C-alpha cells in the first residue's frame, strides 16, 4: 500500500478529502431506503470505493488482503461503525498492474469474507504506538505507525479484537511506503474500554 507523498503524524486525525468522503457515505448509510450497498468512482487513475451496510469488524483487513491478491492496493481508508453490524466506509484503491480492472471485482464480498490465505510474514514490530486524547465518551484513541507491508492492517485489527476491543472508527493512510493508522476503540460489547486495554494491545502488537 504505497500512496502519494505526505507526512504521517499522530498529532491530529486526518481531515483530508478521504475523510470528507466518509461523511457523505455515512449520510447515505443512514437513509432508511439505502441500507446496504457499494459504489465506485474514478479519481484520476485510482478508484474510490464507498460501501455501507452489514460488515464484520475485521472487514478492512479482509479488503486489504483480498485486494492484494487481486492486484490492487488500499492507499487510504476511512470507516465508521454505525451500530450493530452496520458500517460506512470509503477507500481509495490503486491497481498494482495495468492488467488489473478494479471495477470488475466484487469489492463488497472481499470486505465481508476473510481470505483463506493469510500471509505468513514474520512478526513486525511497530515503530510508533501513541495514545491520543480520549473521545468525549471515553473511547480509546490510538495512532500506530510502521513500514507498510502486506497484512499489516489485518494484523492490527486482529490484535484489537483479541484484546477485548473493537474498532469504532478507522483512518488508514499510506505514504511513501509507510503506513499510519488512527483508531477509535471501545469495549468489545460497546462502551468505555478496560483501562488495561492499552497495555494488552501494545503487548499484542509488540509496540514500543
């Protein structure tokens, strides 16, 4: 996942074009007549995916892994949990080859189903793990950064779930071979997370 140039910093949650696109997807997802679906549109040589409806909590990792196998890269991703099994998400996708036709792929199915093949990469130590100011309702907010590699996003989300947490918001950016992920996390059953959750998550990710 290698995107356009830019500096990844934990100081602020990104408020760029990708983040703004998510707002329109959330509005669409809350329309009673439009409960589930997905759409794509071109942004230069890349494709913007918008999807909403029932999805598993690890759908972003699923999409990344399936996407790589299909010859595409997730450059940016923004997502928000809307309650129950419902999500709204926006992802900027880039073909890794001129032979890859992104719009011919069933991207929603990719997000919904964990791939049978998982990359057997050696464990990767994160270079940055920062706790950010908590959300107004006490939800945990963290930033993690590392050199980008196949399976990194899936690993982070899996670690979150294994620590009794679940993602409520995700913001993923890749720039010049590096990945930065901002996450808002809550307890697996909802609500404010266990105060010890940060320690468990840090240990699970072997973060500094």
